[in-house]
């Protein structure tokens, strides 16, 4: 070593005995983990709770570097990106107005029907402090745990859709199994026919649709939401859209788990809220300043004819007038068989 | 004497550097930011210091430390316990048996040497995982992990070599 260079050690033989011992220990550990998979959960959460500051500390410079690296490429696309965002913003404003109108209308209908509203969902906002992207495992670590109300089984969503669900919670951290993970199984409902299926991850970017009823044909771009079956997850959380993959169907996820940094842990286990009792002032008639209708006698209400079920009528060929069908309603009800063009 | 540890009397601190790098590799592997997106798995940074110091300072990177780094990797990544620990130990056994061959490599050959060790680690992990779940896993992810880990060893080994020269140093018996 006099020349200042360092040498490779060639000493052998000393490590052989510990190597054998450690190899036996490793095999024993694998078998023990297989037999008692939950045995190490507490150790796992304890280690992650202990390592939380290190994970958060290492997250910040990596995030800064990632943004910096990403911004280099984005410089060349700023103008096009700006135009695209403006257009998207205008479209979203329209949808926002439509959503507000529909939400109000839905509330009114629920009030009129005395419908039980959806259960109130509380949520905890958490940051992603760890992400395991390995060949056979895709998980996240969040900086919210039991102390923040996180529990196993809760859904994890970002602003676009569902990412995964919590499967292990420590005091200050939670583990999330992603939808793309090999062990992920989620009951889903596929719009518009609410076809029930199981969505399972296979470590590819698009999870697989399984356990679909025989003969069901899905259309590409059909929306996939959580079905809420099994009381595991709340129903209606958007997940993605259907993509045909040969003879299988896959789901293109809305959420991008590789870029999600701030997520919500949705608490579903709250009791559903009971609808408020409808007062006289809340009825539309009284709200309009009219007197409420007098209660009808029992005999009159029992004679109300049931509404016949709707019958599908095929469209008429052009130029042909519909046949006049005698109405089965009250005799004094006006019957208008004339078409607008006849008057 | 300085080469036995840059910290002089505080030699213990310099001796734990290999293990600290291994643990740091575990953390880096599991940070939430991915430069490669979801298509490519995270590189096995923790394997790099294990391989490097297993060759140059096996007294500091013992099988026990390799096992511990692998076990902590299992714990942090959320995998079933023991899978990466067993893979690291299997890789360590191969390196230990063929140390002369690996240690004689330089330049591009050294990268190929690490690629061989990575191939052993990924293959061992694939086999153990498939046996663990009793299900044949797709090999695509393992191949990607092997490739990205082998390529990223090139810049990382520069850092490891600098740290070794500056703070760790060779074995006393080599003087």
C-alpha cells in the first residue's frame, strides 16, 4: 500500500461459518414469515415509525431534484401546455357549473323522496413518504397512522381517483397496497350497467378485470368505480376506465400512483346519517306560499291505480302516424292525440 | 495509518460506513420519488455497498450485515420478511466463493462482475418469491430491476470508491 492505492482483500475462510449460520437463519425467517405473516407487522410498523424522519428528510431533496429534472424538459413545452391548460380550464368551469346544478337538484330530489343520504365520509390528508416499486410489490408509506385515525382497509385516493387501500397502520405511518399490486383485489362496478366484477392487480400499470359474469361484454372507456360490496370500501369512488386487452379487460387508472404526493385516507366506517325529518315548511308547496293539501280519506287513497310499467315502443317509420290507443285513466281526462303539426 | 480509517482514533465510525451505506441504499430505494416512473422498478441500491465492501473489506461487510440489510429492506419495502435477506445472503455466498475472480476484474469487467452478482440476487429473489407464493411470477420486472441496478452501479461505485479511500481504507493485513 505504499504506492497509495488500495487493494482488494483476498482473505477467505473466516466468513464461511457465519455464512452458513446466516443462511439457515434466512431460510428460517422466510418459513416463519410464511407461517405467521402478521408476526412481523408490529416490527415493520415500529421500524417505519422510527425511520419516518429519515424518509421525510430524504424525500425533500429527491423531490426537488425530480422537479428540477422535470422542469428542464417542460421548458420547451410551456407555450403549448399553457394553451392546453386554458382550454381545459374553460371546459372544467362548464362542468363545474353543471355539477353544481346537478348537486342541488339531487339534494332536492333526495329531500322530496325522503331518501337516506350517502354515509358521510371523513378523510385524513397524508403525504407519501415512501414508495416501494419492486418487481413483485408496489406499496406506499404515508405519514399518517393510528394517531391520525387511519385504519386498515380504508381507501386511499388522490384528486383523480383511487390509488389503493391501507393494509397496515403504525402509530404515525400507514402502508398502502396499491391497486396495481399483485395482492390487490377490489370489488368494482362498471358503468353504465353496474356490472359487478373483481379488479385484481398484476404489477402491470393497468389492473385486470376478473370474475365478470359470463357473457357480459364491456365497452371500452366505461367507467369503473368501487362497488362497496363486502362493506370494505365506500361505493362510487372513481377508479378508471375499461380498456380491451385481447380477450381480457383492463382498467386504465385515473390516478397516477407514481406522481401522487398528497393523498386522502377515506374513513368509511362511520355510521350512515339518517335523513332529517321533513317539516311542513320544507315541502315545496308550503315553501311556495300555498296551503298544504288536506289529507285524503283512507278509501280514496286505497283506490289509486298503480302506474303501468313503461312499455318499449319501437320507433315509427317516417310519415306514419301512431295508432290511437284509448286511455285507461279517468274518463274526464283530456286526451290529446293530435300531433303538433296537425293544429 | 490514516488509510485504516480517516477518523483516526474514531475508527469505529469509519468501520460502520459500509453498513450505513447499505441502510442508506435501503432508504433511497424506497423513497417516494422515482426518476424512472412506474415502468421500471427501483434499483437495488442496497446491493451495491454489500457487493463492493464484500469484495474489498469482508471484515466490515460480513454475512450478518448483508442479512441485516436485506432484512431491513424487506421490512421497509413491505415484502414478506426474509425474502431479500435470503437473496442477499445467497449473493454474498457466491461473491465470497468467487472473490478472487470478482476482485480481479477492473473497468468494464468490474461492472460485469456486479451485474453477475445482481443477476444472482434477482434470480434468488424471483425463485424464493415464486416458491413463497407458490405461483410463477412474471420475469419482466426482475429483468428490468437487474438492468437498471447494473447500469446505476457505474456512478454509484465512484462514490463508494471515494468513501472507501477517504474514510474506510484497506485491511490492516494488507500492509
